[in-house]
C-alpha cells in the first residue's frame, strides 16, 4: 500500500463508505419495493417475505461493493470503510490515533451521505418498506444473541482483512475478492438474526436517515452494531497476530 496524505485517505474513506451504503442499502430498498404485494411472510418469525434468491442478492449487495471498493481505494486508504476495522488496526498499532479518529468520523459522514442519497433517488418511500435498509434484530433474537452474531461474523470479515490486506506474505491481488467473499458469507450467515451489519457506519447512516425523514427510531438497537463489530474485529486482529507471529509495528495504511 502506498503512502498517501491523511486528507486524501479520508476522502477515499468517505466516498467508499458512502458508496457502500448507497449501493448496498439501495439494493435492499429496491428489493423490498419490488416484493411489496408479491410475497407475504409465512407464520415464521424469520420470514420477512423475502425468498432465498432475494436473500442471496441482499448479501451480495454488500459483498460485491466491498470487493470493488478494495480494488479502487485499497492503495489509497486501505479501504477500511468500517470503524470496527479502523479501530482494530489502531489497537494493533497499525494506524495512528489521529488517523483512526479521522477515519471513523469520515466513515460515519460517508454512511450518512449514502443514506441521504437513497432518499434523493428513491424518495421518502425508501423509508417505509425497510427503514432505508437499516439493520434490526429479527423476532426471536435477543440483544445478547444479536451482539454475539455480530462478533462472530465481523471476526470472519476481519480475519480475511488480516490475511489478505495486512499480512504482506499473502499473494498480491486477492484481497478484494477474499474480503468481499468473506463479507457475503458473514451476511448470509447472520442476515435473519441481526439484519447483517458487521459495520457500525453501515448501520449509523440509515438510522440517522430514518430519523430525519420520519421513519422508525431504531437507536435503542445501535449498541448491538457497535459493540459486536468492534469486539469481533479486535479478537480477529490480535488472534491473527498471535497465531501467525505477524509483527504489530506501527505502520501507515
């Protein structure tokens, strides 16, 4: 990864996170709008009226953009586009404190821009069917189960990041594909438990957009999508370093 000044890296993170939310949540909104009146939930708390084909599409809606964005901005900012990843790399001394703070701030701003862009394109009807693509607990899942699901699935994502984007021994050119695939698998795994976040910013943007445009107030669930991803990312980063013996020297992204 080449060294780039912080301003340019922050711009890359802002654009990347905005695109992630706009594309991913936008596809969620489109899918739910298309399915309105076509499918109805069966007597099953895990069935939201979405068939298995649509379920795969919704998981790919985030996995594929992550893959593409890694290849676009990987050499600029590292394509964190996720506060949990930035915090884990800071904790393992790979990201200076000021950089980590700047990354997290622009990621949250970018996610908000992405959510607002959905309303700009789809109109306020985007708020009604799926809360701008916001993540929420499904019926039958309690708070701690949701946090555990986010921990495990973010662990899957972060291990992929460590192995392909951070570990210099990994073959070049595979990071985007592997990280995007890991994200897709994680979201397929936990989608009908937590809605599938593994990224505090991805949840923050739609939550804020919902409030602005009169949608549901979901903030009581937001800690799930902060605590779970950050813990999962931290465990993965420190465990990968321990298992592989990878040095944790302070490096610029």
